[in-house]
């Protein structure tokens, strides 16, 4: 009885760890991620939804092909602080 509880616990911890690794670490290992430039266009932006108009297909600077279309831009692209 005792032993099964420990095994279950260990399995849970391992599964959680692997899930975290898959979700957060692996996408970032994929390629070199450019920082968000610290220019006028970017420092004024406060909401992620504001990134889309400029970086969509029809915007001033479309995303490269194969790039994720949406999501947490700032999780991958760090704001340059200056
Ligand atoms: C007003 C339009 C505009 C908005 C809003 C905007 N960008 Fe940009 N972005 C640009 C332009 C134009 C470039 C390319 C020229 C440059 O470096 O400024 C660029 C370049 C970039 C780059 C590439 C840098 C590199 O080194 O290749 C990243 C990353 C980026 N933007 C992320 C973001 C994120 C994240 C947001 C939202 C927080 C955002 N941008 C909002 C216009 C915009
Ligand atoms: C999962 C991580 C991830 C997320 C989330 C992400 N990007 Fe990127 N982005 C990258 C990587 C990696 C690159 C390097 C270029 C490539 O795709 O090969 C990149 C490149 C770029 C570039 C550079 C294009 C160039 O010409 O150099 C821009 C602009 C950009 N991303 C904008 C955004 C915006 C806006 C969002 C939110 C809608 C966003 N990214 C969300 C990983 C991400």
C-alpha cells in the first residue's frame, strides 16, 4: 500500500516535470530568438494584441514563415530595457 503511494507520487512529479519541459523549454531551444527592438514603435506597446497589426501578413513587418501566428509574443521575445 505504502509503496504504491510513493510510486504514484513519483510518477506524478515526473509527468509534471516533463510537461513543463515540453511546454516551456523545448520551443525556446528551437532557434535563436530576436529581442523586441527598443525603438519608438515597440516601447509604446503595452498589449500583445497591438503586436498583431504590424506583424501580421499584411502589416509593416510580417512574421517569417513557420512562425507561430499568435500567442505570448513576450514569452519568447524579450523587451529590451532601455
Ligand atoms: C507600429 C508597428 C509595430 C508594432 C505595434 C510592433 N512592431 Fe515589432 N517591428 C516593427 C517593425 C517595422 C520591425 C522591423 C524594424 C525594426 O527593427 O524596428 C519590427 C521588428 C520586430 C522584431 C524583430 C527584431 C529583429 O531583430 O529581427 C520583433 C521580435 C518584434 N518586432 C516583436 C514585436 C512584439 C512582440 C510586439 C508587441 C509587443 C511588436 N513587435 C509590436 C513594427 C511593429
Ligand atoms: C514560441 C516562441 C515564439 C513566440 C510565442 C513568438 N515568437 Fe516571434 N520568433 C520566434 C523565433 C524562434 C524567431 C526567429 C525567426 C524564425 O522563425 O526563424 C522569431 C522571429 C520573430 C520576428 C523576426 C522576423 C525577422 O524578420 O527577423 C518577429 C517580428 C516576431 N518573431 C514577432 C513576434 C510576434 C509579434 C509574436 C506574437 C504574436 C511572436 N513573435 C511570438 C519565436 C516566437
